[in-house]
């Protein structure tokens, strides 16, 4: 499910920023060219609900590394405003999912944008067949001798 949400965030950022920036979901070993986004899931919590339903709360970080060396704050502020609108709703497996608890901050020369996506999932329990029990029953009639004297 987390990978599906990352795909939804990736697609939405790509739509809004129209291929102007690189978007990464894994650490890259080579040097990256700014501007670019880095998407990661920081935390997932599973909350059992009634029946087989579970609420999964997933906290994501979307980091933006600006291109501007002279006005990185202004660039990050603009990107932050766009992310608040862009990530309010994403599509996950054909369904719209709302982002909540969104916030952003400027840390170490980059924008860090946080958003939560909560989804209900259905627990699938495997049905293991019961073992077969064979029962042999014998009846001893009263008064019969067992052959010993």
C-alpha cells in the first residue's frame, strides 16, 4: 500500500511541475542536479477497527532541493504553496485519497513538506483447512468372555 501511495504522490508532483524537476523515491548514489524532489514514507501506523478493517495512517516526507543559490527561500516558498494544493488529493489504485496534517519547513537549504494519507484496508485471513480426525469405535457387549480363564 505504501508503494501505491508513493506512486500517487509521484504522479501528482509530475503533473503539477510538468517534468521541470527530477523526482526520486530511492537514495541515489550519483550527484543529483537541482531542482529535485525526494519522496519517502517516514512512518506507518496500523489501527485495528471493527471486523476485519484496519486504518493505515502513513506519514510522508517530500523534500525539495531548490535550484536557486541566490533566493532558495523564495523558490521553496513557491513550491510549498503548490504542494499544499497538489497533494491535497492523490489517486491510489483508482481512488481519491485526501492528504491531511500537511506542513512544511525550510531545513538545511531544502524544503521539507509533510503529509499524511490514511486508508482503510481489509484484513485477509487465510482459511486453513482443519485436519481430518479418524475415530474408531468398538462396542464391548456385557457378559461376553474375553477368552481368559
